[in-house]
């Protein structure tokens, strides 16, 4: 976001403030009108108000020199050496005459019960705010910095101090009285600033900034003083702990953010630089660093941004004059400015402040303090929801309180839900912290959850970070405040934060129909292992399809385990049946471990599928299956199992006695291929006259009806016996007629095929001589015939070896003689063409054989091949 510079924003006087000092001349009013028009385009990020109460009266006779802010109060030190304890409205609560000269620094302990101060009079004073306990230490040289141990009251009244003597002193109360003094550092110039957080003490001297681990009593780091800046006497260094591990340093025109680390992890913002003392377990990363175009009079964290109090030097005032202690011209200084910047010096907003008497002040005359962050000590520059972030800008005759507009004020009043529908998302766009605080406020009460869900869906996710809101909701997951609407809002936030698996868990728990599209969109098939039951309750058909499609990721045993042991309402056995049935249709072996269970599920939910399943599967226990079928009176299934168990007689008895279906009984006996079973069928049917008649009807083709009739006891009345016998005889005649017709057709076909075979066998195969073959290969259309002849030569070689040993059957010369063609017959006799023609002529002349029988031959062989006959076979036949 580009910076927005505003000159002289309106300052509201607090109670008891002086309105006369805020009057402006006509020129200033015109300028303000222009700035107001400009402000319409972008809402100011900060609101300014003069601290009222007792402050105007105090500063009318004295001048402010230093300030410190605790959880419950503000401490103001003056140039006269008085320490004023104020409430947040500026009303004086207590006055401590601590010193006789300017108070340079003030420090509270973490509990806000003790306050320490140091002065140019060379004294350090520590007082209890709620008892009469007071301590005073004389050092005879101006003291510039003090820091109480955060656990001062519980840690032997320990504190650190320093001043122009250049010593960093740590004093600890002895158990038998008095104080033990330890010098941490000496000989590096005056101590200008000091801040203590948890176990870490940081101070600044002429050389730079040092960080010391008070727990291990080891130095951690030394950060060199920025080069080219005025001496500390004219531009003081400013130290502030953002949390337990991040130190912000503002000195001259330089800003550095140092992170205390205990491992070699990457520094924040992509910057990593290690500045560590030898042998130290901790080290420092400079995770942010930049130069400003102004002098820094104060600095404080503002979420992930920084608030910088800027002093603008005159254009003709240069560093050389300042560094040589030449006093600049008085009455020409510019207004101080508040800059809201990122860690990379990206300016968010800039406001110029019309502080009383600013024309006469120098950079070191200003100070900036902020209210401590509530909650965890690792708040990271963030206030808890509902807290009002306050910044105090101090000049000798004025104190201005700064706080963010819109949202934090409503949060402080616990009225954010009223404001949320009206918070703009553009023109102007607020800070991401403002949107986050608004969303967090909506998580606190179930009556706001619907508004929270609507807001999360409507606000662009780029406006805020979802993490703080998620952190506010997650502790409520198992509490009575958790509602389905809040869960859905949390799921939406998880999606924004790219935590898709967590979002899927909530969507499945809420039974959202769009969960299936969500799974496919983000490829979350690995994440549905423990969500089978919820998905089944939502849409069993789609869930089964999903599980079957990805059974390599979600194995069947996981699905079965969840469905069997889930405590959720719903017919889980039916879901199990749907899944196992679909799995069986895709792969009959995939769920083989559950086929026993599947038998029972089919029996309960889809009995018609039992017989196909029983015939296909080999992975179920027959005895258990029979027991299930017997309990549910599934007779046909009992019969199938009995047959597979080898108990065919009992199966047959079940068919006859329970089903009374002779046709099925006959079919069963036929499939068994057991003659004894036919006898058993007849025996059992003879006990029921009706069965005998039915048996006679259905055994045609399997049993001789006369045999069955012969076994019927005398006097047994068989219903409709005559009609059935007539039908049997009729059916028998019909069957006999069909058989005879089929036999006649079969005989005729055999004769025709034999005649055809005989004629085919009498034909010869013409084999050309080598010269003819070579000549034939030269003819374009003779390629196929050449191929046939080549194959015939191979056939000749095989066949002639069996009968004549590859010799002519008439002249007994070898067959492969050059320039002589060969004729081969299917009887495996082979002849030279000349020998065969001579032999046939001789046979015709001797026998006057009629040639009519040869008219049926249709052979395409040359040289009268259609009348060629094997001499040996023809002679033998004659």
C-alpha cells in the first residue's frame, strides 16, 4: 500500500486539556480542508488525542522527560525529577519525589508492582507502587538507563542500570541484607538505553548494542553502531522488545530487527545473518534492516509493522553540524511525524503531528512508548482481541495518545459484531489486523457465528491472515460454544489457509454434499481414511464408488473396520453390504477375507444375489453359510451348500420335501452325475403319489419311464396317471422320430463326404519341371502358381518317401530329373508325367474302360490332368 502523508491531523483534547493551543490561522485551515478531501479517498489508519486529566497542569510548571507504560498505569518522569503515576485518562494517581534532576529512564516490573527510575543527579530509585518500600542508590554520575528484572519481586530484587560512567551494573539483593553489585561491561562509553525481557538484557553504548543472557550469564551478540550517524548524545538509540525473542533497534537513521535463535533456522523475511558470541548457545539473526530519510526519535511494534516517531531535520542542517555539537538554529524545527512502515521500509501511512512547541525541539526531546501486549509474552507485537492498542508520543510540553481507528475501539467496547457488516473491504481498505480482530470477535458467541460464516465467505481472503482467526476457533472445537455454523466457518478458513485436509474433516463431519467435489478438486483421496462412515451417511452410492475407485489407497479392511465399529447412527451393516457387493463385482478376490460376512449380508439385504455369489466365491465357510440359510429358511441356498458339501442326498430330500419342485430335483440329480442319486430320487418320490406323476413327466431322456412304473407299488394311486403315460408315450415317439430323422441326415452327410473325399483323393497334383518353374517365375502373373508348386515339391518329397522312396512308381527312376514334370496323387504315389501317360494309355487299350466316371472330375492340371488316375490304385481297384 502506498504511503499517505497527512499534515497536522486533528488532535482531540483530553479532559482538562487546553483548547486554545489548538487554534490555527486561516492558512492552516485551508490546508486542512485540502487534506480532508484527500482523506476521503483513504481512511486514516491512526487516531490522535492529547492526554488530558492532570497532564496539562503538570506540564504547565514542569517538562516531560521520559515515560513508561504498564498494564494498569502510566509513569511520567519530568525534568524536575518528579515521578507522576497516571491512569490511562491522564489523572494523577500517585506522585513520587524520586530525584532532583531530569529523569532519564523509567522501568516497570512485569507485574506492575515496582517502578525504577534513574536521573542526571546520579541516583537510581526503586519504589513499590502499593507499599511504602523505597530504595535509592547513589552513583555520583548521571545515570541514563535502568531495567528492572521482569520478575523483580521474585528474583532477589534484581535490576540493571548504567550511565555516563560506562558501566553496565547488575544489582541483586543479598539474603542477609544489602545488595551485591556485578559489572557486566565497562570501558565502552556511556550507556544510553537498556531493556530487559524474560532472561535477555539488551543495552546500547557508544560502540553498539549488546545482548546478554542473564540466565546463563553469557553474552549472546554484539550489533555494531550504525556508521555515519550523529553521536548518541544527540540522537539516542531506541530499544524495544517485540516479544521474548525479537528486539527492534532504532538508532539515528537506521532500523534493525534482531531475532534471538537457538538453532540454525532460516531468518525471517528471507534475510539471515548470524551475529553470535563465541561459545554461546544462542545467537542473533538480523531479520530486517533498512535506512530512513529522517531521524528516529522513537520506535515500537505495530503487529507485523513498525510505528516510527520521526524527527525531520532542516534542509540546511547536516549531520556534520550535529555531530560537532553545534547547536542548530532554534524555532525552525518541523513537526514530528508518525510513520507506519513494514520491516522492509514500505510506508503504509505518514502523519505529521502539531505538537505544542515543536519548532523549538530537537530529536532527543521526543519519546515514544506503547502499552504492553496482553496475554502471552510471545504475542509477537499483537494485542489480544478486545484490548485497545495505545501509543504515547511525549514532548516536553505535550503528550499525544495514538491508537488505530474503526475496529479496535469497537473491540474494546465489545461491539464489533455491530460494526462488522459496515467494515469496508475497499476504498478504503483497512489493515489486515483490523479485519482479523473483527473476525476473532465474531467467534466468541454462538449468536455471532452465522455472521462470521457470511463474512468469511464474502470478504476477499487477501484482506487478512486466516491463521489468527483459526487459532481463536480451534480451542472451542470440543467446547459447548462450538456450533455447526462455527465449524463451517472454520472449514472455510482452513481452505483459505490451504489446510485442505482439516477442511475436509469438518465438511465430512457436517455432511456437506459438496465434500465429494472438494475431494476431487484437491486430490484428497489419501485423507478420507477415517471419514468413511460420515461419507456413507452423506451419500452411500457416491462413497462406494469413491472407495472402489481408490481401493489401492483405502484398502477394504480399513473400510470394513470403520463401518463395523462406528458409533454413529445409521444402518452401517447396509453400508457394508453395498461396499462389499460393489467390491465383489469389480474383483471377486479383493474382499475374500469378508466373504463369510458377505453371505450374511446378502441373506439380510439382497437374497436374490446369494446363489450367484455362492457359485462364484470359494472363500466362505460352508457350515457357517448353511447355518445362516437354515435360520432364514433360504431353501435353495441350503440345497446349493449341501450339494457343495457332498451331502447330495440331503440336498435332494430338501428339494423334494420343502420345495416340492421335481423339475429342480431332476436338474440337481442330472448335474451330480450319480446313478445312485437317481435311485434315491425315485425312492423318495414313491412315497408321494403326486411326485411319481411329476417324476414321470420330467425324466424323459434321463430315465426309462417303464422302469419307474415297474417300481410303483401295486395299488398306489397316481393322479392323472393315464394322461401322463399318454404324454410319455407321445413324447417318446416324438423323440424316437427325431432321433431317426437325425440319424438319416447324419448317414447321408457321411456318404456325401466320403464320396467327395474319394474324388478328391483320385486327383493328382502337377509338379512342373525345373525349366518350366524358372520360366513361370519370369511371368508376372505366375507368382502364385510358383508358390503352390514350391509347396507341392515339399509335399512330394514327404509323400514319395513313404511309398516309392522318391522314385517313379512305374520306371523307378528318381523323381527329381531335370526337364521332366511329375504328377503326385493323394494316395502318395508319384509318377513322371511321360510314364503316367503311357501307363494310362496301356490301361485304356486293355480294359476299354468307360470314361463316364471321370466326367465328375474338375481339375485344372495341364496335359489332360482331368483324366489322370493313379495307375497302381486304379489297377488294384479293378
